[in-house]
């Protein structure tokens, strides 16, 4: 059965807010350029020290609106326990086969939060299985989904740096990315949010966290001659090209 849905890009996050924090500028720019982008959150973030699952779902919906993504779903895996099981891989396979993205963003290969590399591993294994015809999955109407494997898999950077394969110039959309991140008022620093007495300051709600992310985007941006940049690690290299000049034309406007 043919599937009429076709996404250019699908961005996966272990928790709502991961994608906006680490690839929000790139996604906003892709959407501004006319590409179709979806977001898949693996968990609802129910172990978060601040806010609630319900509030995070509202914040995620608002952030998706700010970025302009076409579809956002939550797979409802348990926060803090993302297991690489046949059932969980199949949940990811269903999304891959439904959206049929050319390119996907996945969490970092290493991070202080174990859900991030665990999420990355689960998605990488699901990507492979999504291309196997004997792994069968059905859509919500019970129809058999055709196989699909995205052509490109890119890790975004989280709390542990890697040497990036490429850096996207996100100068045009950095403000949109900032607004999308600030939509998570219960999670990141937002002066409008008044945390309850039982909601402690966290690694990401500290105001310095936003400054660090800003500084990192400036640092990677400068390396490519841009004001702001988002770094990515290509999961399966090498990257092929048949026109190296066109591919690199926009890089380094100054020397
Ligand atoms: Zn996370």
C-alpha cells in the first residue's frame, strides 16, 4: 500500500525539549526553506524534577508550533529506562515508515544523561530494521507499511562534545530556536515561570545553561564564518558528493 505522507526530516528526542535545544535552529531553517519536518519524542519526561508530563506536553506542542513542524508524536517509552527491545524498535520503525524521512536527527552518542545515548542506539537499530521486509509493521488502520530506511543519520550534540562532521549556519533562525526553547518554561530558565517549592533548580534550569548553549553555538558558528552554528556528527560516513564546489560554496565567507 502506498503511503501519501513524505517528510524530508524527522528529528528524534529522548525527552521533549532535546530536539529544540540541540537542533532547533537547523529545523527552523529547514522549515523556512520549505522542507517538511516532524519530531518524535521517545518519552514524556515524567522523571523531570520540574513541571509535569501534562505541562511538558503543552510546552512541546507550543514549541512545535513556534518551529513550524508538521507533526509531533510521543512514543510514551518510560523516562529513565529507554530499552532497546523488539517492541520499542517497532514503535520507531512505525514512525520511520509512516514519515519516510530522507534525513533523521538522533540524540548524542554520549551524554551525562543515559537516556540520550540509549535513545540513539534504539533509533539506529530501528533504522536498520525499518529497511527489512520481514520486519512487518502496520499503521493505525491495520495496513501493512512498506519498508523505509532514511538515507542520512545525524547525531546532534548534547552535554558531551564530539568533533562535528558538519556545522549548520543557524544565524537566520537562532531567535526562533530561542523562542522554541523558552516555550519549555518549566524546564529551562524562564523568568516568567514560578517553580513550586518542590521543584529544584536543575542542570538545564540554571540560567548559565542557556548562556552555555548560546556560547557553544557562537563558538561553532565562528569556526564556519557564521554568527551561530549547530554541530552534528554524521553517523555513517563518508558523505558523498558529485559537486564539491557547490557543496562547500557557502562555507567560510571570510578567511
Ligand atoms: Zn533529554
